[in-house]
């Protein structure tokens, strides 16, 4: 072309080659949008899918594991007596079935079921909303960041769902222990509690619940992410069999039990029918330590351990499988 030297032409050509190479390189990298970035061999999960899959997983899980949750709560509410009402897990199950039949082991299920579905939905939805922007180009999430995201998910579910639903569950189970039960069902229990105590009556033990759920999910997501990253190694696309997911989930659940059972005990006491005996969460913990000793903080650990390990394993497996199904029918960008 007239007016352009051969050196200029060479420079332009070189620039063009560099530009083309840069474009090719960028196109080869996984994108940062939900449709392109891979997370452990799958696309980043859209928060909408997380909410739906989490809700489904939570509903199925609680129907399977509720009897162990019932026994755990009964043992925690069974304060030291002379003699104690229950001599252990087996005795608690035996007396409950004798007095109320097998249905007695499912007393309070409705309140927990109504809470479990939105709880898991909020948990997984919040976790993915927080973690998606923190993942690297391959979709891998740093372990420390998974701890932070799990903490955020736990605090959110505690405030939005867990505290009011857990308060209702504990009050209904505790009510059954009385000689003359007052609540005839979930909705009757809600109306009576709100009528007598106001909306605040469903938010008893909020501080303990936030501490418990926040630490709970921080530990679970951290351990799960740690094990997942270890298993996949340098190959983020490596597929995880549901059995492996279940083992990792059970391990994460066990870690959370040993890490925060004391908080769970305090939370349960603060939400029981005798919560008025305690001035605050700290006062509740102090009274338990003073009157019952440090071992009381681990009351109900065995039934909780079995339930939580099964709970977390089931939830993670169902969640992952539902997300895979949704990815086939729900295309997101």
C-alpha cells in the first residue's frame, strides 16, 4: 500500500498475529460465566438450580432421618433427674413407642419438614452465590474460601429459616413430654406460641442458632471441599461416584458434630418450653456447666452423630444428582 514502509507492514502483520494468538488463548480458557466454568467436571451451578436441588434434597433427607433427631432432642431435654427419665437411646425409643406408638418417633416431623426444605434451599443457594465469584479459572474453590462461604450460608439459613422452625420443633417435642400436651399439631402450635409470646416466641435462642449453624456449615463445606479437592487432584474434571460423595459427606457431618455439639445443646435448651429460666445464651451455658457439669454439653452426641452423618451424606448425594439432572433440562448462561 502506498505510504506504508515494509517495516511498518511487518509490524502490523506481527501485531495481527499476536492479536489472533491472544484471542485464541482467551477462547481456550474456561469462561467466568455459569455456562462455561467447570466445577469438578461440571458447570458452575446456577443459584436457582442450587435452591431447587437443595430443597428437594432437604425434604427427602429429613423424612429418612427424623427418628434419630427426635431421640437426640429428647435426651437433651431430659435434664438430670432423680432418677433420669431415660436410661439411654434404646430406653428413650422403647418408652416413646410404648406411650405413643411408632408415630411418636415422628412427633414434630411436620415442623421440621416445613423447615428442612427451605433450609437446604437457602443453604446451597447462598453457598453457590458466594462461592461462584471466588472460584479460579478451572472452577476449583480454595479451601479457606469454602470455609468463609459455608459460614455465610449457615448464618443466612439460621436467620431466615432454622431459628423459627427449630424453636417450633423443640417446643412441640417438649410439649409431648408434659402430662397434658397442649399442641394438637404444627399450625395449632404456631398459633398458640405466637398468641402467647408473639413472633419473638419463634426466635428464641437466635444467637445460639446463628453460632451453631454458622460453625456447622463452615465445617461441613470446608471438609467436603477439602476432600473433593484432594480426590480430584490435578484433574478438576474427574467424576465423583455417589458412593464417594456419601463417604465424604458423612466425614464432614462427623466433623461438624464433634465441633459444635455444645452449641447444639445450648440452642436446644434456649428453644425449649423452659427457656425462661435462662437470661441469655451465655447464662444458659453457665447454668448447664454449673449444675450438670461439662459432660452435659455432649449429651445426645451418639444419636446426633448417627443422624448427622447420614443426613449430610444423603443431602450431598441427592443434591449433586439433582443438579446433574437439572443441567440436562435447564440450560443457563
